C-alpha cells in the first residue's frame, strides 16, 4: 500500500498547483517537502517536474500534479487537496482512509467543569458513589450561558479537582458560577473557544482567573482579559511566597506584564518582582481567598 504524504507535502502541492495556474514558471525551494513528494512519485512512476537547481529549487508542472492527484485518489481514496482543518476523526474517515488527518481533537468542543451541588451532583451520588465534587465534560455549544453569572477558570488540574475545598474558603458571592479547567493539551482549545462565547453572550459578566501566583499565571490572566484574580489575601501572599516558585524561565514575561498588567493587579506584580518569589496553587489551602478586581 502506498504511503500517505505529510500535510506539509500536500500543502506544497496545493500551493504550487495554484501558482502554476497563473505562472507556469513558478518554482519552490521547500526542498524537504519536494524530496518527500519525489520519493512518493518514484513509487508511482510519476515525474512531476524537474530540478532547476539540483537539490535547491524545483519546478512542478500541472500535468505532473494532475497525475499525483489521480494516483493519490486511487491509492489512498482521498483527494490530495482535501482540507481536514474542520474535521474530527469521524468526519475525516468519510474523506480518507486515514481518519487521523482530522485536525479537530475529540475534546475540541468539550470543557471540563466542576460540579459540587445540584441535581447532577445528587444524581452522581445515587448512581455511583458519594464524593465532594464531580467533574463533567460539557459541550461548549450546548451550554445555556444565560444561567450563569460568572466564570472561574482554574489553572492546574489537581487544584481544579480540589475546587470544592477552595470554594469553601470563598466568602464573596458572585451568584451562580461556572467553574472550568483552563486546560492542558486536551482541554485548552475548548476553554479558549468557550471564553470567546462567554464574552459574546455576557460581555460584562466576571471572568475570574484562579492560578499560580507567579509571572506565568498573571500573564495568562492578562492575556485572557480576565476581570478578577482569585488568590489568598495580600498579607498571606507576602508572608508565604517561595523563591523556588519564581523560576528564572518566567522572567521573559516581566516586560510585557509591566506594560499590560491591570492597575488593580500592579501591587501583586510588584510583590512577585521585589521578593523574586511566588506561590503555586497547591500551597493555597486553608486560607481565606480574595477577588482582586483588575
């Protein structure tokens, strides 16, 4: 069975095919992709063009690309110019024998939300076992945003799993709050998409960032244009910060934060910088929390 071409190789063929429609002298210097295509063509007895400068510059011709397209359709049951950017594995399988070309992750539309009360929580207890918190995946396109007054994004997964413990330390009432995991490689895409939907449907509703007290956490809150930070009191932070929690690799964020950090968070940034210290979420148990307005 013929091997499939990489996305870079197929993108190059599409680019060259488009250029050749307007200029039959178009050429490319993308040598690695060209060599991959030529190896594939050798197996199919296709000569798709010629080297203008050996190993440096190659010119495809339209007849050669047409032959590649025909052979690829026959060998792979796929139009080589198909776009998979909006496909998941299931929809990609209808266009190709290689369903993994679908670019949308299985979790691209799913956020992870923490539930600590309500019918869903009670139902879980009845069906499975008693627990303090239930984490559920929610489809961002199905959530009734009008039901919620505020959004809280939690940075670290272990702290998200312990949201019920942190929530017990909060005295301020934001109304009905939706608490979600900001996301790792699995959930971050959906969390970002959901944040955009949240702002469209409720531009003035609070967005709270609960993360590490360090330059990276503050940068993430600023980049997400959050309205509040959820952290322990200033006094607690000042007395408990740890130099090890202010890693050197985060120094690159300082210049941008000094420029973009909200006025209400400047004192927090100054505390980090002057003490060269921070505090991770995992050290924030058993203390009162404060909402810092931007």
